[in-house]
């Protein structure tokens, strides 16, 4: 959350490329629930945590000869480039534009993310790491009974392992394969806007810097101790619509809070999830409800999520339904998966059908929640753990 550096990049105009020329442009990123699961297991087993950033990742990838990408460089930038390389001046057309053929996967190209994902996977697999079948960005390697785990979001790697020599070998290998990497081997890490602190009693995670940035400059009520009140789902028919500028601000604020809610502050997810369904036609009433969430966060900035060390890799699942709370009669499902004493996954969603009773709403919630439960359970088992029955509390 603090100023670090300025970045400048030459970026391709990806909107000018024809996606029909490519069979597959999908590039996965690790799910947030996977990240939290990896940290929970690291806390339980007292693993070391390492974060690695691969600088200029896309530029590590070559664009093949069968994929010709031509980019235009506008006259202003071409003039600046000619000051660095005088030969550019001779390559300008009558309008001062320079055309270049890309050899590297530049930022902005529609195929760059997939090329990078494929390259990083091939590098890890060549080093003996195997992909978890339930998350395409989760890899493991076991040596002499010790497991090293890597989860990555594009070029940001999260590594956990009890044997520091395995991390040494991984870091050395990555330095050999890529031009520039930055590794943090300490007990304090910044990963995907989360502050991660590793201690003897477990792993603590907070997003206090992110929250302070979100509430900066806002006039908020003091002493707010809950993110919503009983009227959260009530949408007044005579609500005053926000201005166009107000709509944009509302949409942006909801997105900021959704990012936070899915990570360390699951208690605001119900309110934020409901308000995310109001971004097309928000009213002043919706704005007031959103401001309450901000006020609640301002009153609890320094709250910490902690995964406790010791114990076993066991999941607890909690599912609940609120019957008929929406204007169209539909109910709402809420769900939390716990591990090591804290939430590794939070979900809150409007049910897709109208139920006839609170009992039926609970059954629908259970059915919806089983999807996430089974996925997380299978992923943990694919990590090499034997699990007994998973208890679901409803």
C-alpha cells in the first residue's frame, strides 16, 4: 500500500488483433480459495513462505514465426525512439509512423498471457513440479517426503515448504531461466494486496493498507459495528437514482470492496454481493448502504485473519440460507469453508429459484454449497492428504 516505484511500458494495442486467428487465448490464474488453502496448510505444518516476482514476465516469451504481429508506433513515440536509436528515423513513413514486427509477447497482445502461462508451466514441470488437477496454477514437488508447493497469479509466485534447501534450488533454477526475479524469503510478505506475516503461532493476514487507501478522504459515520442492517435487501421503489458520475463511483467502490471481501474480510461479502447486483441502476439508498460498509471497515481497519499452527488438515463447512429476503421472493445462500481456525473461502449469492419454504431454501443452499465443498476437498486430497468425511454445519 506504499509507494514503491514508477513503471513505464511499451504496450501493444490488443484491441487491433483478431481473436479468431487463435484457437485458445485462455490463461488461468490461481483462485483466491487456493491461495488461502495453501497458506492454511503452511501454518498448520509450520512451512516457510517465500514470494517471488518475475519482472517483465511476458517479455520472456517468444512470438512464433507462424504468428505475425505488426504494431504501429505513433509519431511522438517514434521521435523519442529515434533519439535512442537514430536508425528509427529512416524507417518512418510519410506520417512519421514506424511499423515493427514483434519478436516478444508484448504487454497488450491478446496471446501474451497464454504464452506466459504455458512457458511458466513448462519450466516448473521440467524441474519436477506437477500440476494439481483442481487448480491449473497450483504445483507441487516432493523430495524425500517433503513437499514444495507453488501457487501463482501471472508472474507472482507463492511458495511454501519446510525444507529451505528446496526453495534455494527453486530460486536458483528460476534465476537461470528468467532474466530478472525478485525473491522475498523473510517472514513478512505482500501478496495480491495482502500483508502476510509468518510467526511461531501461525500465519496472520490483513489488508489494512488497502482498506486505508479505500477509505481515504471519505466522510464516514463513527462507531459502525456491522457492515449492514436488516433492511439490506429492501430496495425502495421511489429510490432516487444516482447521477452518471455517481454511478461510476458506485461501481468502482463496489469492485474495490468485492476484492477485499473475497480475501480477508468475508464478513462484508453479503452486503457487497447484494450491492454488486445494483451497479447498473444504483440509488442514493444503495449509496448509503455502501457507505455503511466503508464506515464499518474504518472502525475495524486492523482486524487480522489468522491461520493457527499445528493440528491437522481438516475442513469445516458452514452453510445457511435466508428465506425469501429478496423482492422477487428468492432466498440467499451463505457459505464459509474453514481451515486452521480461519476462513479459506467465503460465498454469498442469491438463489436462482424461488423456494416454497425455509426448509426448501436450506436444501437448495446445501446443494449449491456442495459444489464448492467437493472442489476444495478434492483439491486438498490431490495435494496428498487423506481426509475423512467432511462435516457440513447448516
